[in-house]
C-alpha cells in the first residue's frame, strides 16, 4: 500500500495543531488578579513609584538589556495615562514575596508617592511543539506585580504569563519581546483594577 506524501503532511499538520491546542489549553491563564484589597476603593492614585525587577542580576544573565526593556515598557505604558510614574530602586530586592515595608514607606514619603509597584519577572524557556521541522526555543515571561499604598499596605497582586498569550505556534518568542509584552500585560491588568475601583 502506497501512502502519498501529501497525506503524511496533512496528518502531521493536524497532529501539530491538535498537540498545540491541547498544550495551550493546559497552560496558566494569561492575566489574573490574585489579590485585591477593599482599601483600593479609598485610594486616590496620582503618582506611583516602581521598583527595578526583582533579582536583576539573574534577569541580566538571560539578557543583558532585560532591566532596560522592563523600565522602558513601564514608563512608555504610562506616557498617556493620568497616573505619573517614577523609578526608585529597592536595596537587595531579590523576591516579590520578600519586600521591605519600611523602605517602601520611606520612598513614598520622600518622593510624595500615592503608592509603589514591585515587579518580578521570570523567564521560562521551553520548546515549541513542531513536528514538521526543527523545534524552536521560546522564552516566555511570567510577570508579577504588587501595588502597595504609601504605607506599604498591599492593595493589588496581578500576574501575566506571555505563554498563554502566544497564539502563533510557529513563532519564536524571544526574551526581548516577551519581557516587554509581559510588563505591559501586567500593567494593563493593574490599571484596569485601579480604574474599576476609583
């Protein structure tokens, strides 16, 4: 029995699509708010401070310009917004789960900030499913942001995962692209929650 090449190609193509759809259906949701305080309704947010990304040294090992990409994306996002932003680094900022409340309060007081945003970016390297050619490496960004008020009380915790937003199974997302997309995705969710509760 002879099997035509086009039949094999079509079968492989259908298999690729099926595996890809299943794979993306199982990934973490792209955007979510994991915590929102009732106090958010009582906040008038006009000027926010924001941190460097947590554990910048680790991020720079993946891409030397990763910190610059993050900062540029953060500042560009707020260019046409009512809220103003300023970057003020935290000392020894290693993890979003371990922030120094007294330092956040001091920064907010010194620079007259309404609140402060801490960010953590994790790069997830994985192989794109591809059965009809060479497998490609993707570098997706998982971005978490916490918004604190001027007294360092947590108001919001949002997350954004670029993997679940990657709808093109043959694309090759690189860290330069996904750090920016992840930062903007998390900021959109943050601003949405602020606007809905203001």
